C-alpha cells in the first residue's frame, strides 16, 4: 500500500512538470485571484520585494511620494523579522515620521496574506482631498533653495506652492518672509507684493513640508496682463546708452523717473508697476522701479529699507565709478539731483538711518557736480544740469 502511495505521488509530480507548473507557481497563481479593495482609486499591479524593515519602509515611502493609491509588497522568504508586525509599524511610522505623508496621507491600510512560505500585503493609501498631489510637491534639499522655487512659482502664477525640504530650520514666519524677500529681489516678476500664508508639517529630524498659499491680490487674467505690461516696458530701447559711462547711465534712469512718475504717499504705490506703468508711486515703488531701470541699463543697483527724518523710507545703493553711492529718487524729485544722487554714508547719516551691516558701505568721494557741472556740460539726457 505504501509503495502504491509513493508511486501515485511521483506520478502527480511528473504530470505537473510536463504541464510546465510547479507547486510554488501554482500557489502564486492563486494570489492573482484576490480581489482588489473597492477603496483603491488607481490599482497598481506591480510588486515590490523586500528583504528587511528598511526596505519595507522605503517601499511604502515610494508609494506615497509617487502618489500611488495601491501597491503590493512581497516579503522575501528570508525576510529579516516578523513581516506582520513590521508592516503595522512601518504603516504607522509612514504617517508620523515623514512630513510629506503627514501632510497628504489621510489613511493607510493593508491586507496581509501568507501563501505557504511567502508573505504578501496589498497596501492601500488614501490621500487628503484638500492637500496637493504628491507629484506636484517640489522637493528641496535645504531651505536655502526655496527662493528659486518661489521665483518659479511667481513666473507661473502659482497660488499654492508646496515645498518638501530635507533639512530646514525655517518656521512658517520665516518662509512667509522668504516669499516677500523673493519679490523684493525680483520686483518686476509680479506687479505687486504678494501675501503669503504658510502651514508647516514636520517629519523626522529637520525635514519640513511647507504649504504656501500665495495671494497676488489680482485675478489670474489681471496678473498676466500686468506682467505683460512690465515685460514689454523698455523706455530706453531707442536710446544709444551703451556708449554712456556708468554714472551717466545711472543718472539717465534717475532722470526718467523724476520726469515720468508722480510721488505719492499712497500705500498702494509700493511697486515697480505703480511707478513705471501707473506713473504714481511712493518711495518703495520708486526704489523698485529704479532697480529695474538700472538693470535694463546694466548698472548694479539694490533697494534699501530704512528711515528718512525718522519716517519709514526706501532708496537705492548704486555702484558707480568703482564705488558705492546712495541714490534717493524721492529726494531728487523734491530737491534736485545734487541732493539725492551720488551721496556717501557720511552725507546720508545726517537725515537717514539704515542697517549698515546689511548693505555695502558707500565711501565714494565724488559728487553729482563732479560729473555734471552746472550750466557747462550736457548731461546724459541731453539737458543742462540744474
């Protein structure tokens, strides 16, 4: 009887081999018969084989970072650890130790199955409907890279920007300040200063995710129209300024603003758009516009935030004739270029205050009249100096 049973088993084995099957393959065929959860919105048929807890955690993270809603995890037969316990731990850690997952993963569940010696889990991830798609999140190594990402968002008119930063010490207030700084460094990319609201999600270590809501204060159509007006604004397009000296070019920009922009105390006049297109601006708007005109004339210029007669005020620092000088367009308009153009630190300390450590020292010794003597030499604008 025993011999007959052995012969029967050998016969069954041979039959299976002839049809190209094995006992292991037959068990794997049954895996395909498990029904996919109805919660899955985008079933993925691929499988990831893992050998350790670290590989398991990486596989789950990859699913979330790719925005997948379902995936299969196959535990190698030589898996190091308890597959069931590790899966539970890894899923819990996914939502609590990674900033991106804390932000966008609403729920993670799984179905665990054991087929002979092989363990497999079907993992389902549900994402928050109010969060950004993981595929649209910008990944950065350090918070110092945020300015470029914000500038690109300005250029696209993006209103929700989500940054995942591997190492960052920025608070929500710091990131909101970075949005403003990026605008100030690029005052003609968008027509006015944006308002930023920032939410922060923390991960393990210094990993941070920042959800930045950018309010441009304009409809999308108006935003693009204003940007187009700034892009085509070229007041010196027909001027042969390339033969002018650095000082002459800087004064050409100053002269243009004095003659073409009205000075106002209106808070809405704090943009380059207000000065160049609407032709009415306060000191900040004039300073922004001067930065842009100097850029068009290839002159090194930056905006300064400080005080004039103990009142908040903006002006510029310009590199001319191998030295840095202060230029206050507002003062030039009110009292003439000799009072506001090519001033050094010593002269400006009489009525102005600013963070000296934040800006270049203005130690130039020349004055406006050294380059434009009154009534004798024509200025770069073709008019007599006043």
